[in-house]
C-alpha cells in the first residue's frame, strides 16, 4: 500500500492543525503539539501502517522516504525564522542592547559547553572505554547551540513583549555564530586526539571566522538589495516576494559555497538570512507592513517545520545495542547543558546590569535545541564515520543529540512559556 506524498503533506497539516485545539485545552504551546504530531505521524508509528505492520526495513519504507523528501521544508523554514529574528536588530535596539547581547551570548554559549564537558569528563573517567575524549569535546561544542525556532514561535503565539524578549531575540540569533566557532575549535581538537588528523590553525580559527564574516557580508548585500528594490516595487505583495527571494538566495548561496570550486566553505544560511532581515528592517522604515504579511505567509511553513522535525526523530536509537549508553550520555548532556546555559546567561546578565527578569529567566528560554545542533552532530558523525577507530563515537554523538533534541523540543517550549510568563512578557489574556 502506498500513499502519494501530497496526501501525506495534507495529513500532516491537518493533524498539526488539530493538535492546536488539544494544546489549547491543555494550556500548552502549539509547538509542543506540532512536534508530538510529527512523532506520531512519522515512520516509526504511522509508517508501520504502510510497512506490513512491522519494523523490518522501516527505514526503506514509504513514510521514511517522504520525510527525507520534505527535508527542504526545514531549511526554508529556518531561513524565514532567521530573517524574522534579524528584523529585531534595529539600530535603536542595538544601541541599547549591543554590549549586553554580546557579553550574554558569549557567556551562555561557553557556559553550556563548559558544564557539558566537565560532566562528560567525569563520566569519561568512570567509563573510559564507552565515552572517549572525542565524544566529550564534540558534545561540549554542540551544547553551545540554541534553536531559535521554538522560542520565536512561543513568543509569537503568546504575543510576548518586554525586556526579556528584546534581549532574547538577538542572543539566539548570535548564538549560531558562537556555536560555529566553538564547534570548529573543539572538533578539531577532538579529531586530533582521536587520531583523525593534525592540528590546523586554519581549520580551527581562520576558516570558521572567514565563514562567519562571509555569511554576514552576503546577508548584508541581500538586505541592501531588497531595500533598494523596494523603491521600485510599492505593493506589499511585491515586497513580500523580495523578502522570500532573499531567503531562497541565501539557501542557494550556502549550497554553492560548499563546492570546492568556491573554497568548500560551510557558510551559515541562518546568519545570511538574519543579516538580510536586519538590514531590511533598519533601512526601510515602512518594512513593518511587509513583515506583517510575511508572518501570515510563513505560519503553515513553521507548522510543517516542527511537524517534520518530530517525524525526523529516529526512535530506533533506543532499541539498538548502544541504547542504554545513549540514554546515559543524553541524560548527563541534557542536565549539564541546561544548567550551563542558565548560569552563563545569569552571569552575563549580572555583569551587564540587566533587569532582574532577564537575569532570572533568560537562561530558561535558551533550552530548545534542534536544527543547528543536529547539523553539527551529523557533520561530526560523518567525519568520524570515515575512520574505523572513531566510527562508533560518531554514531553515539549523533544518537545522543537526536535523543536530547526529542526532550528539548518537547519541554523547551513549555519552559520558554513559563519563563516569559514569570518575566511579565505575556499579556494577562494570553497567559
């Protein structure tokens, strides 16, 4: 029995829509419902119906194939999310929050990494054969990443406003750059210790900095371009098309620069989209009219992103020979990362004399982790997998991040809502 991919998309959208009714009754964020819907409608539950009610060859089944085909939706959705976050980088806001945002971002990113490394280091000395140095350092690097998508959706759903939101949005945007730098440095050390190569100053420092600067520069050019084109296209529909064009252009440029002919750079499409949005909103005082239309246009895209994210979670990792090890490492990773993020954000907020609600609750809004972390884990797994000595470590790293993502994406929106509500950012009628 087969199912047309378009019918599957229709089922996902309808199921996601129904989940919002249940979430309203349970007083939970819609994001949580989307992710749960994805897990239910994914290959490991719904997919069994089209695989003779067995798990044999489930990854070759039709539903698993559909989920892989729809992977581009996630890339597009992340691009729009980054663009929307970038629009909060207005010049007036940056003048007020510039120093605070940078200090907090650096400390919360390093805090998450440091505590994960220390916690896994303790586990390494307890079970050195199971948890190698390469696992400790790589997971420590990935711990710095934060997923802006879930947090942004919670902010939008509950129309949150206030000091915490003004600080949070630029922090989660810059967090991507911090995560890329930390990953480049720590992963290079990890591969060297594991016998996968020699220390390279270019790979550790120069290349990631070039990638980040180049991503920001390209994004700025795209933002300037669509701002300039707005002089010739006055209708909101045409300006909406320009914004959409900038997101797809960022994704295309990201793919193009991965080819060796253009240097083999791993640019950040998120940073490009973020910078395009920042320049557009800063250079066009009337950008608000277009951005309102963009918000309506992207709602179903965001829903599909979270539903597909839930469907993409590989539940089979709990049932293989390393299942218990993955659960143990993931448990340490989850607790240590949350604590590290909170301590880093609290310390950064204290140093910059931020308002009390920012000190207390900013760290809790940084709990979600998904797209960037999975991308880094996939990269690590692929590179470690090419070496028989580190193949197992690569598999454990990817399985750990996928397991923690399942937890983070389910509890992250709840924690974010709690923090925003406690900080007084959610209006009483929405709360």
